[in-house]
C-alpha cells in the first residue's frame, strides 16, 4: 500500500467549526500514525463567500490545536485550468455533454416538476434539447455548461466507517461539472484535486456521503481508482439535534477565548466519534496517534457536551505545570486588566489551577490574589457571613491577630497553620470558624486552596490588609 496522503479541505466561508476541527484532527492523526502526509487545501472556489480573513482563522485554529500540515495551504482556486481541462477531456471522450439549457428553461422544468408534485431531477432524456436546436445554439456560440453523463450502473464503496454503501447511477442526476462561465463545480474540483494531489484516503463529514457516488463515477471516468472513503459521524448537541449556535459556541476560536486549553480541546474532539477502545477519557497525544484507526470511528452520531469539555479541561489544568499555563493565563490576565509587576505568577497558578475548569477561571483567581485587587463577595461568602452573624467579625479578628504574630521571615504554610490552630484551641473555637472568615476576607468566597497556603500566596502585607 502506498504511504497515505490525506487532506483537510475546508471552505473559507466561515470560522473553524468544531466539526471541521474534528475532521482535521482525524486526518492529522491518521497521517501521523501511518507516517503519511497531511495536506491542507483551502477550497476557495466560492468567490463571494470566501475571504482571506476566514482562511486565517482556519489556519490559526489548526495551529492552536497543534495540527501542523505537511503540504499547503494549497488554494483550490489556483487549479481552475486543470478543472476545466478535466471537464473538457470528459466531454471529448463522450463521458460528458454540452448542456445549452438556459437558466429559464431549467427553471421551467423545475416548476413543471413542482406542479406534478415530484422532486426535481435533471434527466437528459427528458430535458435534452432536440439535436437541431443544439446545433443551432452551438453555431450561434451560445453559452453551455458541461454535464457529466452519469453511468447507469451500480456505484458502491466500502466506507472505512460505515461499511458497504451502494447507489444506483440512474438515481443520480447528470451533474453539471463545468458552469457556462468555465468554473468547475465542487464535485469535479474536489475529484480533480484529489487525483492530482494523490490523495489516498478521504476522511470527511457524513454530510458528504451523497456526494461520494458522484465523485466515484467521476474518478472512474477520469481513469483513476477512487481513494478510501471514511465518513465521520455528525455532531449533535446534548438535545439530540444537529449542533448549531443554539447550543452555544461552535467556533474553535470561541473555546480558546473561553479558556479551554488546546490539549483538552484536541482530546475532547478526538472522542467525538472515536474511542481508544477502552473507557479512557484522558488520552495523551502519543497514545491517540498510536491507537487511532479509521475502523474504530463509530458510525452513530457523536454528542457535543460542553460540560464534559469543561470537565476535561479541568483535568488538563490539574495535570499541567504552571510554567506551561503561564502564557495562556497571562493573556487572560491582560484581558482582565490585571497588573502583577514582577510577581512570580507560577506559585499562584499552582495554588488555584486544581479548582478551576478554564484558563479564564484560573486567571480570575490569580487576579484576586494579586496585591490591590478588588475582592467582590460571592454568594457563598455572603452566605457564610449571614450564617456566622455577629461571630464573623470577632472570629476574623482572632485569626488576624494569630497570623499577624507570624513575622515576614517565618511566613510559611506550616507556621501559619500552627498559629491558626493554636488560636482556635485557645479561644475554644472550631478550626473552621477561624479559617473560613480568612478565606472570605482574602478571596470573597469560601472555596480555595488550604487557607494557610492562600495566606502564603497572597503574602503577609496584603493578607493583613484584607483582614482589616
Ligand atoms: N470543502 C468541503 C467542505 O468544506 C470539503 C470537501 C471534502 O472534504 O471533500 O465541506
């Protein structure tokens, strides 16, 4: 078998959708596993909707996810001459024909079908113009499209995901392959490019299944064996409906902005339709590459559960060293307008990352621990103050006096723990009554790293100031 060559072929008509990113990832994994080549082809033939800005967003999204391509980006628009030549070759070989029907004439057929309550389907026997009319239009130099004469035979393939899929050529339209303005339509352009780029495996979304028999017919007509096809399942929202903006963010860039880590996003996307063969949810990149296979992709639809993505992101946050999180955290801190002078952020990141689910949450918690930060009370902080009532202020004062007795040079987690324990014993208070008010004073809430560690992270001067 030749070394695999796969491609991701997005149309730059919008942002990088999570479904597209998952398709890119599966292609990339397959290439990396097999030592094959991953080609990036930008399908920019829809001139009206394609923009350079969209192309850039797609490239940025892939780079963020670590999906490096080996060839490209190649732009489909650059191959218009080849597309046209392929269409003309099919015409010359009698596998395609000139279609002189005008848009109005076609429209009339469409209306005719509608009036008869049937689905519109182009049929060359029914709609073809009489020979003399064709000759007349040809002599007059009338514009024509080139239509592919769909062979009347069975067209089937063994899909790597779905198994055998079969169509009858007579159920398929004679599709236009070249418009009268000389531009190729998608099905021809894609086949022409995949042949020229020697693509061996086409891994793409399920929504293309109905294009595949047409493309296979074109491959054969052009004298090439079709590649292996693997159609990956569609992605649904948790309500079982096709994933759309109604379900929340569907752009990869939005998840980046929300503080999802690329490693977590990649892991999450990989499990949308693929499984490593066991119940493992956290799959390292190396493992993913090693265990990936087209056969292990499920044929049933995958469900995009944002709560699971957040959970997974939390797992990655816990595992990743602070030094690796610093850059994304700094980006979010800048967005929050925080300033940290020459403070070493790593210990603060280390203190908070295990309790966060997004980089944004890490940054918010880091910001709260920086000198001079605003500390808004959260609902849990308010609830604690309400519950302790009149005891809150004296308990906080006891804690403050206890830690204030620890000098700067001895301001360590151990010394602070001992100081608070001693105070609780001496005052006959539960340890929580001493520590929880400190948490509220320092963070505005009741959930944080252990209080003694929190005091170290915030620092002596700032902690005492916050405790009033
Ligand atoms: N450009 C097509 C799309 O974005 C993909 C074509 C293909 O993968 O065959 O849907």
